[in-house]
């Protein structure tokens, strides 16, 4: 398995073919939740964050709630995070890419359950996830 760190992703990031993200945005100082998009393709993933394709340009620092669906995992993982970057995607269907860093685990003063962050790390090493370079150009 080759990690995506050399491609500008997060350290320890890996491709997760078939994984998707559905997100909600928190607006008005984090008090109002607004639905974003459903089933956005994941480009890469780590226990620290996720990079995914989106049809909307997302604002820097905006808090988000993510539901990450992983192949072979029955229930999506619901995690809190913050948008740390967004850029244009050269693809046709999804015009943008976004990067989200996950909030720390609850034991470390954050809002995410440690078990969910650990599940992502375990998924990286599972037989379910064939990693690396799975996106076709022009998506």
C-alpha cells in the first residue's frame, strides 16, 4: 500500500475507493445546521481528516458534520471537523475539492469519539480497502 502524503494529502492519508462523504454545514457562528451534499466521492482519508470532491465551493474554517460511508462498514461514521482548504477540481462532474480536518477526540478536548477515529485507522489496514489512485481523470 502506498500512502498519499507525497500527493499533497494529509500524512498517513490513503485512498478509499467507494467511500463517500455526506456533509452538513454549521452557519451563524456554528448554531444553525444546513444540509450540504450527499455521497461526495472521497479522494483520500486519514484518522486526521478527509479530502473529497464536491459540487459546491466550501468556505475556509466553516465547521462541518460529516457522515463518511466506507465500503464494507454497515453504518456511516459521523464526525465533526472544519474546512481547512478548498480548490478547483479539473473534473467535469465535481467542480471542487475540499479538505476537512477532524476535530480532536473527546478525550483530548474535542467532539469526536476516539473509537471512530480508530476505526478509520483500522480501515486503512483492512482487506476491504484497495488503496491508491482510484479516481479516473475527468470525474
